[in-house]
């Protein structure tokens, strides 16, 4: 990842468009993120601040993040101090990863006040701090830093704000040509570049050195700094399964490249899905453990049932013993422990155990009784095996849904498990809860709406209530996944393929290739009586083979 000082300067240049904008709303989705709704230059924008240890960043986002019913204290504080305020200036010092938003606001009695909202993008030390612009005293921060932890700077309400320690490195924008020439007169490593110049991460240092192999050091250096800080060509690249991004073209690595017009959509592409997974894990960790435990218990139960099945499968032997004893009553008498007779099915001798306390007839009847019990047990065990397998399939489907869910989807999965009797129902306010499930919406390249159910409530609602009988329904073949509906009775080939990619992506086969996806009309999809949520049968289907593609999914996603 490369949200370094160079990227910070480039991002500030992009965020300059928010200057003179008014902060209309403040939200805090979780302990690590704050979102400001800003009206600037005739447009409504959402500015995301994140101090996540791995995904710390600030940028305009088009994505939606669910907010808690009760806003946290820091959110309430921001609303009090900066909601309704005007962003007058956005700046940083040198190439440090610290950005200051200067805000003109009003206090409780309507007098103008100056506030500074400062984001420090420093890995696990990242923070978001609200500061009084006139006294430079800290009003509060997302993370507190007491003197016992850091004697150099304290981040607590009432203390003076101290800028994080500045690394005294050479400014790459003000350095002279002679200094550039002298520094690069000998071969340098990426670490030497990082140590010498402000703003460089190892990633951008490697890119610079790679470009210098085929050009004059001074020209390449100047050109590179201008490209990066000016966001010449924002680039996302995947190489060896790892994501890389930069405000300019990446040339020192080879892989799948996607270019963006601005840095903000690039960062949404890089971070949002990963941050979303973290948000879901925080919210659904207990749910995921519960589902794993249920699957483990069911697998143990299935193993025991198979052992019972093996025992019950001896019923043919019990029937044979009973028949042979009845045919040879004259050969044994009460008190014997066993008898050897001829098996008239194959003319082999066979030894049959006896109960010495019983008469020959009672021994024969005893085996017939065992035969009838085993026959009934065999039926029950087979039924239990089928039921247990269905439950395992159900929980594996839920596990897949949890792994791909958004925070809003998780609550619906909890509700489903409570309704099915697996979890206790939570006592909580339901006032603001939407009445109907909300499947995720997409638009195909040719403009046809597509819906995707992200959990079983959404799947059932989408397939049996929202969709028309003539709409096209898709699902991965014999693989747990989402119900996908094309809201058209005659979709074009492009739409059909894109819907199939969505079906494969939102399934257990997300990381596979050439995934089989069945499609048919909704009228051919039925829910068996008594089936669990999300389970259906369908017929008259055709099959497509597609490879899941995250880029296609992001392109089709309908923005709010």
C-alpha cells in the first residue's frame, strides 16, 4: 500500500474542491471512521476519515456505510462544534501524512469560532483530532494518548495540540537540480531514497528508481514528482494477488491495471471492501463462531449416524438367522450357546449365536424381533442423515453469506436464526428498522436492473415477492450462493453474462474460475413445503460458465 506523503499531497489537491463547502451532517459509523456530508460547489459529497491501523485514509466516498442507532460521543461532539461550519482551508506541512481542515463555525450563542479537524495517517498510530483554532487546545480525539504512553505529545481534551514529530528530510519539490544530480550520481536503493526524501514510501521509491534506468535523473525525478502530486493517472494494479495503487502510472510491476479519473474512487476500490470485511467481523464475530460450532456439531452427529447406519444394516443377517433357526429347530435345544447349520442359500455352514436361557423357537423369534427393530431404525437413521446433511448445507450457506455480508445483512441473518429457533431473539428497539428486506441493486452495461439477495431473507423476498414471473433467475449450480434476478424477460447476452458473474461472485465459488451458473424464469422456481429459508428447486434451466470478476461487480453496482 502507498498512502505515503506523496499521495497525501495529491489527495489534498483533490480535496481542495471542498474548500468553501458547508458541513451539513456528521456521522460516525464505528470507532475508527467518521463521515462528513458536505455541500460544496453545487454538489453533495461524503468525506470519509478512517484511522484504521491498516486502512487509514481520507477521501471522498460514494459508498454507503451503515450508522449505529445511537451516535457515539465523539460524533455528538463533532456535531456540536463543526456541523453547519464552512471548510475554509485544507493543508499539510511539507510531505507529512497529517492533513488539517480549517473550519469556520459558530458556538452555542451564535458567535463565530475557528476549529481544526486534523487527521494523522500513521498506521496504528493514526488519529483524528478536533482542535480549537484560536487556543490550539485539543477539544477531543478519536483516540486518547495519555502522558504515560507518550511523553512527547498528549492527546487528551484540554491539552495543547502538538504536531507529530517531523522527519527532517529533503523536500522533493524544492530540491535543486544540482542536489538531485549529486544524490543520484551513484546507484541508490529504495531505502536510501526513502531515508533521504520526504514523502516517499518504498513503493514509490522503487517506481522512481525503475524509471531512472531509462532517462536523465533530473528530468525523471521532476517529472515523477509532478505526476504523483498532480494525480496524473491514478492507477490500481493487482500483481501476484496483491493490490497496489498510486496517483500515477505504475511501471515497475506487471499485472492487471485499472486507471481512475480521481484518487477518491481509486481508494474506494482499494479499501472499501476490505474495511467492510473488518466492520462485519467486528459485528459478526460471535455469529461466525456460532455457525462454525453448529457445523462441527452436525458433522460429529453425521459421523455417529453413519455408525448407527452400519449397525442397522445388519438387519439382513438377523432375518437370515431367524429363518435358518426356524428351519432347523430339531437340531438344537434350550441351553445351547450356538448352533451350526447349513445356509440353504449358498450351502455353506454357518454358526448362529443362541441365548441359552431361551427355547429354539424363542431364539428364532428373538432374531425376527431384532430384524424388525433394525428395519425401523434403518428408516429413522436414513431420515436423520438426510436431515443432518440438509442442516449442514444450510449452515454452510449461512457461513458463506456472513463472509460476504454487509453490516446491514448481518442483522437479517441473526433474525433468521432466531426465527428458526437457533438463537434467542434480541430485545431491541425496532422503530427505524425497514419493513422489507433490501436486496443489493446493480445496473447492467445495457441499463437493465439486476438484484442480488445477500442473505436468505433477501433471497426469498427477491425471488417470491419482488420479481415478476417472467424475470430471469440465476444461481450457481450445486454451489451455495445468492439468488440473482434480472428484471427483464428477454435480457441481452451482455446482461445475462454480467448477472451470471454477479451470481458467481456472490457465492462460495468467488475465488474459482469457470463457475457453472444456472438460469431460468422465475415461474420455474419453487419453494418446497417446509424448506428452510433460501432453499428452492428449479427446472427448465440453462447453464453458463463464467469467472467472477470484482471489477465488473464494482462497475455494475448502483450508487445511491
